[in-house]
């Protein structure tokens, strides 16, 4: 069983299929999963047979949804789900997709929690959109995603593109977005199917966007089994993939990842070193492992100001008196820079120093 404990999750900002998916603190998503009954969680983790219900609506009325249904089926089949062809045949879940020229709202709340995520259904959006939901045992579940076109007025956009049928134009654009959107990753994460995600990650010829989405999903699920597979991705030539792997290791929090993160801190690019600092702060604090302190102090003493700031914040997660004098020395070297704009690099470093020194000062001698 997946560990559903309420832990903070840190993520990255991704652009997947033209949709900005932000790796926020996933407390709300975890709360939703925690609200499920044990029977529901077990049922989600066993989903294999999926029935797809597709609906396409334009200003002219209901249109043929076969192309949309086939697109959704193809993407789910890539994740080795079995698509149920006949509505009367048994299935483990029903996946619904409704694509409209003018979206009608189906949500229950306007804001808060998952409703604030960029790919969640928007109450204020009235333009073309596809809404994605699912049913378990006939019960609509809280998970919901949405893809939208980059235009809200389909008639105007179609005219500008020289297209006569705004409805067909809008649905075609939605299909393009849906084809690029990594919803199979997100629904598999929702269902807690760690093994399926890990199997997908090992497939060759993955696009960077799918690889990143899979890595982040495994981190969101605290998938300890993914740690050995994330290690080689720390050296991936795509820096965004490597960054996602570092963040996932920090979220998963296994002690064995400390050595991996230290190696990145010592040998990686500046961008990756910053993420490694953050990961070491989280994993070190989770386990009370003070072996992270010396490499963080070294990064603070030798790195540029961004790396210094990341290292200082990380040291604040696991206060250790060995860092006190080096921190004071760094603070003294700043001189009057601490009075500058708090959003400047110097201001951010000053705030980090103030916080971390305060944490260490509270340790009993």
C-alpha cells in the first residue's frame, strides 16, 4: 500500500501541452486521497479496465465524439490500461471527457485547494474546453482536470484563421491540446498506481514532458521503489529532467538519497546544486542525519549567492552548531547589503541567514 501520510510536497513548474502545471505543495490533493475509504483506495489501486464516456458539444449541438474517445483511449492504452469497448461490459472505472465550444461549469467550488491549480476546471472560463473526470462504482470522484484553447472566442479565432466552422475549429484545437496533455500520468497518480508509473518511466523514447511528469508523480506518491531508477536521471542531459529527479528524491525522503544529492551538490551544474541543497535540507531534517551539514557548509562558503542562499535555508532545516560560525562569517561579509531590496539576491540571502541563525541560536549549548 502507498504511504498516504500528510507530508509537504515540493515540485517544479512544467509546461505540458501548452498547459502550465505547477508543482505546488500538494497538501490538498493528499487530503482528498486521505478522505477516501480503505475500500476506495484499494479499488483505485486495482483499476485496470476503463470505460470511456466522451461528449462533444458545439453551438450546433452534440457532435460525433468518436475521435475524442479514440484519442483518450490511445493515451490510456499507452499506460497499459484495458479499454472497455461496450458500455454494458464490466469496468473498474469510468473516465469521462466532455469537450465543448462554450464550456459549461460542472465544478462545486470556485477556488481553494485543487481548484486553484492551472489545469483544474475554471469557473470563469467560458471558451472551448475539455473537462476530464472519473467515476468509481458509479460515484463521481473529486478529481477533475481541464484543457483549454489559447482563445476564448471560437468565432473570432476561426475567422482569423480563415475557418468557416468555429465549432469544428474549436474542437480540433482542443484535440491538439488533449493529445499533448499528460492526463494519463495525473489519473494514474490519483489512483495511487505507483508500479504502473514506474514501469512507464523505464520505457525508451519518452518525451521530456512525459518523463518529467512521471518523475514528479513518483515524488508526489513518495514512491520509495523509484529511488534506484531516479539515480541515473540525476545525470540526464536534459537539465529539467535531472532537476525533477532531484526534487522527487527530496519528496520521497529516503536516507539513501543523501549520498546521491551530495554528489550532485559537488559535481552538478549551479542550477542542480541549488535543488540538491534543498533536497539535502529536507531529507536530512526528516531523518535527523547530520552528515548533510559539512557539504552544505562547503556550498555556503564556496558557491555564488544563489547557491549560498539555498545552502543557508537548508542548514536551517537541521540546526547544527557547527554551522553557526560559518553563518556569522557570511553575514558579516555582507556589510550594508542587508539593507537593500528584500527581493534582491542579497536581501534573500540576508533573510535566510536571519532565519537559520535564529534556529541554531535556539539549540541548547
